[in-house]
């Protein structure tokens, strides 16, 4: 049986009523060119900082002879791993990163993003601890992400809706592995998932039979978008991305937001209060976020005891 997940149409925020209805019905919404190059710059700085760290480790281990600092942002990471194996990639890089670099906080607090989210869940907004920056590297198996629902990664968490805001830092194309999704599947149950056995990354996937059953009812949509665009989608929506067949990295960052009165998922890390009209004095600053405080002046996050 399908479960209808109602979405309240909030009066505030930056989305039009038509955009809100599209999100409610389809489970996703595309906001083309939401962010400018200047607004993406902090994210690029954070990604570059991470690449510097990885390249330094590779150099120290004798895996590479040159950190390629002179190469352009889009190409450098791909060229570092071009002569190496999937195992090398999984050892030094992994499929996603969740570092505490200031650039990520600045992106998560961007008013254009928060205004869009407010339209869907209201003005009391918590930034979920599960955010990721992702390097989809050419010819590396970890770049292909199988069909899945984000909710499968936190099945026990009592939070709904969780909104993913997916942002490409370079143009996302059919060639370099754009997102594909099946509209309307956010009203379906959470499917049984299993760990896929190709990439060695621990990605979860739903079975081909489950995907085929949904695809018979609803059409698969590919979503190539330009850098700085945003794709908002519900954490139950079925989606995937194809391998990168280009000569450069398809960089993306996925952020997640939810209402403040829901499970803050502290078992996964420290999120933070991103906006509050009731308690604006509690909104977390950069210093709070770096100290892993969920709100301004609060106690630092500690891993929950088993």
C-alpha cells in the first residue's frame, strides 16, 4: 500500500505556490542557477582543501610524484587518480566526505538555500548532520551511485520530511553522471535495501525488480543541471547517478534539512540550528558549528553511548 506523505504549504520562503505544489506532487524540485559563482566559491575552497590533504597523503606514501597543484579545479583530482586503481581511490579518497571546513557551513547557511527550504517546512530549520561532498571521478567504480532512497541510510530515525538539497559545483551532465530519479516515489514505502557489491564503497541499493516495478508506473527522469543549480528532493524519492564518462570530476555537495521538532539524528553527528524565527538568538554560528554545537552557546556534541 502506498503511503501519502502530506507536505504543508507554508506561507514564507522564496518558492512560488506552483513550485511548492510540484515538490509536493513529484517529490523534487529543480532550481536552475540558484547560486552564483561567488556563492559557490566557499564550497570550492573546502573541496580544494580536502584534495590538498589527500594529495599530500598520496605523495607521502609514494603513490604519486606530483600533487598537481597547478591543475584546474575540475581536472586535478581526476588526474591524480587516472593511473591508479579503484582500491587506491577507496583507500585515499572514499565516495564522500563530511569535513568541518568553514566553506561547507557557509554553503549550508546560504540564504537562498534556506529560503527555499523554508517554503517547504517552515521557518524553524535544522541542518541535518548527514551532509556530503562527493567527487565523481572518471572511470572509478565508486562514481556510479545505484538506485536508492536516502531514508534507507537512517531507517530508524524519526524524521520526516528530510529534504536533500543537491548542488553541483561543476556542470552536471549526461556525460559526467547527472542525477536520475523517479518522480512520485516519495509516496512509496521505504524499500528493502542491500549493500551493492561492485564499488567496494558500501552504497545501499534497492533491487532491480523494485526499480522496474516503479518505472512501469512512473517515468525515469534525468536531470542535467548547471553549476550552482539546486535539486531539492524528499528522502524517500528513488534516485541514482550514472558513471562519469568525461575527463573531469563531477563535484557535488548534498545538504539536508528538516523541521526543528523532529529527530536531530545525533547518532550520525552534529547538525545545527540553521534558522529560527522563534529563537533567532539560538541559531548556530560558524564557531558553534566548528565546535560541534547544535545551537549557539550549547554544549558540544558527543557521540551517544552504545
